[in-house]
C-alpha cells in the first residue's frame, strides 16, 4: 500500500467534506438568483463563508472566494498594487512561492513596478532589518509567506505587519502553506491568501481574506458578486471548503520530529533545511549530498512512497529549488532536495517505513550521479 507524504502539495479530502460536497452538488440554483432555489444556494454559500471566516478570526464580508490559492495571491498582490496609485515599489523575497514571484515580475514587466528583493537567511527567514530600512513613501506593498512552502520556516508575520503599519504600507500574506498547520488570522494584514485543498477540501476553491480597511482592485469584472471578484460563486465548493475549515486539525509535530530524527540517523550526512524549531508541524525538508532529488523521488515512488522535491520544473527540464538558492545553498547541494510532508492519516508506521527505505534509495541515487541541468539564475540580495 502506498504511503502518501506529500500533503503540502494537496491533502486528501476528508470523508465529511466529500459527503457535504456531494450533497451540495445536487442543489439547484444560482446564489445570485432571487427565487427560492437561488436563495437556498445563497444561504449555503454564506453559511460556508461564515465558517471560513471563523477559522481565521475574520468577518464573513472580508472573505472573497476564488478559484484557489494562486488566484488569491494574484488578486492580493496585483489588486493591492493597483490600488496604491503612484507608489511602485514592492518588497518581496526570492524565497516566495512562484505564484507571488511570477505576479510581481509581471507587474514589473507590464505595470512599472519596482521590485525590491528582500534577503532571507540560511533558514529561509525574511530579513526584518532590511525591510525596516527599505520602507518608505514609495512602497506600494509588502508581500510575504506566513510559512515557507518548501522548507517550512515560519515567518515573523506580526513583526513585519508592525513595521509596515508604521509607514502605512499594506501587507499581503500568502498563508496557503500555513493554513491548517498553525493558527492563522487576518490580524493587521491587508490581505491573506488561503486554499481549500491544503486542509482537506476540494481543489479549485480558495479565498483572499481582505481587511475592511484595505482596498483591492479586482482582477475579474462583470457582476460584482463579491467585494473584489465578479463571477457566479461556487456554492458547493464553498460548502466543502467551510466544512474543511471547521475540521482543521494540525499535523502532529512529534511525528514530524520522529521523521527528522529517523532520516538523520539513517542518512547521517543528510541536511535538514529550514528552521529546526520554528517550522510547520508537518514539514521535514532535507538535502542529500551527491544525489539528484528527482532520482530519489522516483526511487521512493517505486518503493511505494509519495514525496516531493519542492523544486520547479520548467518545460520538462528540472531546476534547483529557487528557495534553497535564495537561502544561499550551493546549487549542487540544492539539487539533492526532498520534502516530506505529513497530514491527516499519517502514522508512525508510515514514517518508520520511509526511514527504513531511504538508505537504499540514497545509495542508488548517488550511484546514478547528477543529470545535466539548465543554467540557474542568480538571485541578488538587494534591490533589483
């Protein structure tokens, strides 16, 4: 039987979510229609929005439903930028998810944004001192992860928000990886991105939680069904999302620690990446010297274990993780990355089975050596 250890990519839908989703799919009615069937769909939708909001300490009106985390991030980053008028500078790190990096680079190419790349340390944590020195009247926004999606390091969100508030600068936070793992709330953020399929909900629905005090220019127009997004809303998806939000149960950090200790014992030269303490409770990320992460992934997959390299793959040509490179990890070391992520249903037996299978996979991957790779972009530490 396969052992699934890639919950950070997507976690299986919970049985209660599947049941609620299936039932909701049978309900006929557009939530914007004023007849009784439309209003029934509207009630389902708004009750689900209330559940999602409650999981974040937000008001329901602050929850704008989207097609997923990527759209939520695009709406948060671009929408805040457009709402800030002449201000063009964006503070962002190279260790963000590609949904953020690609969004800000699009704004740079097409909307005149000036990208100020915030350094991260060797554990992937953003440099607050750099941000403090960079904040000024020309800054449109700051965007940052709540927790790094690859190496699991928790970011100093509260301190970041306090710094930005002193200059009246809005902060968007990508909490897609953190939601359901650690307590997440809107707090003083301008906007917060989340996704249902990370917490046992369906793929295809997420949300941008927008503070009442913030202004976000919509990406999609036509209908004004939501505060920052037009389009017929997915009532059934929202119901499933709401049920998942009400059933959030973070992974067991003790099980994660068991996995980390087991890997380091089985492969002594493996290197744990990310903060060893202040990290997501379901994340264990390593680099294995002398190995291709892709080779390890395929060998473990053949042995019945689903894991992730955490790296990008462009046009079928694998690259070293941009996150590890931003952390200062040498390119060759970064090529040996593997991310193990735990979730509901993961057991101690699963962890122990992986640890037992790992040494043989590492030995075979080292024997195979390195594959040819495309050149890796350099990542400047200061302003672009």
